[in-house]
C-alpha cells in the first residue's frame, strides 16, 4: 500500500503514473472540470434579458469596464489553475454556467492566461429569465466535438401554472484524444422560495437528465457519460438519488448505472462548493457512467474527484471566512465566484 501511494504521487507530479514498478506502466492524465462563473455578464444592457440585476450592471458606467476586465482575468486565472499543479496543463474540458452570452466566453478564452490553450466554445442561448446559460470549453488539440444539442426543461409553477423559464441542458458528444465520451452540462433551478417548495423543479431537471442518459445508453450500453454542473442540490437529495439514481459506492454501480464521487466528500468529509447561512452545500459535481470505472486503462477511466478550493479563492476573515470569495464582496480589486469549481481526473495507459 505504501508503494502504491508513492507511485500515485509520482503520477500527479509528472502528469503520468507508474502504477506497477515492475511493469513500468505509464498513464496520461487529463482534468475535466465544472465552474459556476457567477454572473459573468458583459457591460451592455441587453433589453431582451433581465441583466440589469447583475453586479456589473449595477455599477455606474465609468466603473463597468474596469469591473468586467477584472472579472474576466479572475475567471481565467481559476480556469488556468484547475488541475495544473498535478497535470501541468489546464482542463482539457470544462463546463461553465452563469454566462450571459457567447461573447463573454470569447473574452474569457482569449485572456492571456488561456490564449495559448486554444479553447473552443460550445454555447446555446437558453430561455432562462435572467439570460444566463451553460456552455462547454475544450482544448481543440485534445477534444473533437462530433455532435451537440440543447435540451429544454419544461416545468410550470404549481400555483400560477405559468412556465418557469430556466437553463437548458447541453449535450456534447466527442472524442477525447480518440475516446468517444458524452458530456451533459447543467445548471438546475435554484432553491428560491425554499428547498422544499422548489424541489419539484430540480427533480424534473434530474428526470430530464436521466432521459438524456438513457437515450445515449439505449444506443450504446457502454457509453462513457459525464453529467456535470451546478445542480442546486446536494448528492443526497431526491434529484440525485431518485431521479438520476446516482450511487455513492462505486462497487455497487452496475452497467448503465451512474456513480457520484462527491457523495462521500459531502457525507463523510463535510465538504462543499458553496456556503449559505453558515452551512456548506455541495451543489457542483461531476457524475460518471459505469464504463469510466472499468480497470482496463486502454481508454480513459476515472481516477479521482476533487473540489478546487485553493486559499486565494476563499474569504480570509469575517462572517464568511473560508467560504468562496465573491467579487461583489471583494470589490473591483479581487474576488471570484460564490462557488468553488469541481473537477475529476481521467487517466489512460500510454503504450
């Protein structure tokens, strides 16, 4: 066990691993991540969206441009750092949420901290009432999109019977260095009005997510699927356990099953990605289908999951000490998002 731990450490330091010293097997490693960018809005008042409530739009005209540039720089720094300590690279693939439009993503990937990675963008406008969307960024040299689609969530308020306009679910199928994988990017309805009152919305989102997963598995039971996002629910809530039927114990995950590596981080370690009213919530997750758990490393398999909660992303003092440091709290000089990013490592044997 001691030797195993030592060799795994070597993997993370060198971006590939020797699992068995005698066989000298080497493994390639990639980071796949998700980050809620918290109100990444531009400085232009879009009359078709309710963007006036964004922190940047609440500033006077003279300060908006400065705040926007700083926001882009800060988001780019985080994206550039996720997984870099271990892989010496930025994420091969990263899902994002709370973005206003494609242009803010163009500005993000063209920031000097990310420019040389040549990120591609997959984005659809959604019907969300605040005008925020989800998207996928990917390194063009590592991932090749094959098919993309946006899936609408139709839900209605119980009392008014009016439609609740929220984010679509983004499905991207493509090849990660030749390996076919499917990625679903989510930002489920919030807990506005209380967890219990709004629960049906997230259960409905979970049911839509499960239908997308089922449709992929009906074509290929061995489909390698990642569903990621800000689910606005914890790993133990009904949307996870009943709608998606996510399992926290990988040994119990059967073919066509879904594994949630964040369940143990939440239940046993008390970790979270966002804080509210003196309590942690683990809303940001990446769930994986059973084929990612196989021990045949001739194609990419799951290695580990984590929360990117580096010190610079946290409040250092006051009531919210240890919680994510938001730009609205730090002013124009700093601050990031009210969520920590989630990430996983995928590894494949190098022949």
